[in-house]
């Protein structure tokens, strides 16, 4: 989410990543796998490409527990399946980034649009002003949140309730809860706690959004993440 560059005022609430993350072809020829078409080269599917298509194979389904969350204490509210892509991260895509977003609207409006199949975007988590955390997509799956396919595949997206031009949006409770969440993500996937690996939506290549904006206190946030990470060690 976040206001788009070059535009005054708030963007449409819930626009985490913009255009839908469509599958790209992997070659010139077509192979039918479980009734679905996937491109292959003349030499056949590369092992890496096949690992990304495991869920398309007939009779293959990774075990999923309904309502399970990756962050203890989070509330599960499922995003529309149209706003994310099934995966098996980090087995098929390495996770090495956390992307910080701001909703440009209320917590309720963000959750609502992420449940809308017409929206085409959603983040893994939404953090409310009071520190409540809702998870809407499992970390093992690819959320359409960054507006960049490669970054979607390698990152976990965290939305924060509020507006980029309102410093009051970013409460102590929000910073603390989000820092614990990010510390857990970094711990699970071995992500360094620094500004190269914990980034804003505005820093995603090709992004047309400005969030989290100039009022987001990065020094404070990274310090809190490091403290929470040390406490978990």
C-alpha cells in the first residue's frame, strides 16, 4: 500500500502491490501438468523450475493446517486466493527480505480489500495501531504486495495501519509489535537485521508507492527488531 509517487493525498486503501503477480512462461514448448499448461524448453523442465511448480502436479498437495499462523499471537483472516500464489518457501524461493508497507487507510479497510478477489494484491500481515497482528497469507506462499514479481517471491510483506503523512499513525504499540514480528521472520529465514534486508515499499525496484514515508522511524525500528531478535536467541 501507500500513496503513489507523484500524487497528492491517499491512494486507494488496500493497494499493497498493484498489478497481479501473473505467472511467467518458463520456455517455448508447453507441457500439460495436471490439466494446467506450463512452458518448458526443448531440453525439458529444469530442476529449479519444476520445484516451483510442485503444487500443479496431480495428487500433490502440501499439508496445510486451516487457520495456522506463523507468528504466535496473530489472528488468522484469510486473504482472497486471487491475491497470492501458492508456493513452498523457502524450499522453492529463498526468503531474504521484509517489506514494510503503510495502508493509507484503516486496519479494517486493508483487511477488507485483501479479501476482495478483484483487488489483485495483499500482504502477509497487517499490524493495527494498538499492536494487534493479523496474518492473511502464510509465509510459505507468495503474496502480491511489492509490485515486483522477484521481490514478491523473496519477501514477506507487512502492512501497518495509517497514513504516510501522519506521524501519529505510528504508535509505540505498532512499532513494538511489528519489530517482534520482523525479528521472528528474520530468525526463521536467517535474514540479517539491517536496512539492506528490511526495506520500505518505496525501495522495491519499479515501485510506484512512497510508503512507509518520511515519518517512519527506521533507526528506531531496526533497533527494536535487533532487540527483539536478541531476546529470541
